[in-house]
C-alpha cells in the first residue's frame, strides 16, 4: 500500500500463521510466516503462495482471539525503548506484539479434539453447545472455538485439549 492511500484503522485484528512442517516425523520446523488479516480471502491466497514458493509442507492457522492494536502498540513501544534488537525490522516486531497474550482482545477458548469418532464428537458438542462459536475440521480431529465457560468437566475427556489463546486450523499446503 502506498503512503498516499487511505488505511483503515482497526481496533482489533486477527492474524494468519503458516508453520513449516518437518519433512518426516511430524512436528514443526522453525520457519513461520505471519500475516495480519485485512482481507481474509486475499491474505490467505497471498500466504498460500508464499508457502508454495518457500517449498515444503505447511499448515496455516488463524488466531482464535482478535488482537487489541492499542495494547500491541504499547507493548511494541516498550520493546523499542528497552532494546535495539529490532532495528530495521519494525514490521516483524509489530506482528510479534500482536501475538502477545496480553494483547488479545477476546477471551475465546480453542478445544483441540483429537478424534474423528463421530459419537465422541457429538457427545462433546452437546457439552459445549451453549458456548460454541465455530467448529473446524483439523488434521487429527476438530477444533472448536467457544466463548469462555467452566471447562472442568470437558477437560476430563482424554481426547480434548483446552487452549486459551491458540490458533485454529485453516488448511494444509504441500501435503
């Protein structure tokens, strides 16, 4: 975007993250691309193309909770004052600031359900039905985004992991 173009000012934003997978044995590599979402479809296409150009196997995720840009700005300013480690890479520091847990604007939960057993999935959905925001299929099961609630009973299920500020699966690239 050129300097003369109008930029919308957003109080909150979400990010797309692409994690490079190891070639064998699963797990993640240390390579990651992060993109602030301004137009979801366009930004997803751009991130996909970036992953394809880099080669390898990638998984793209989206932040579960929107990020508060004012909190992130304060975090970033403190980092700029405290260290010169980020000289010349302000854009990277901005994305890092947005991903800090203290910069989240929402308190949604992500449940990583590691099963494809539809009976277990339906039982789980009944437990969270009053709080459910989104259900997404993931490589090993499903991701459920919910509003906050008392999760003690749900977390007793051995196939469920609660993540308070995580990333919901979007898609695979190169697999």
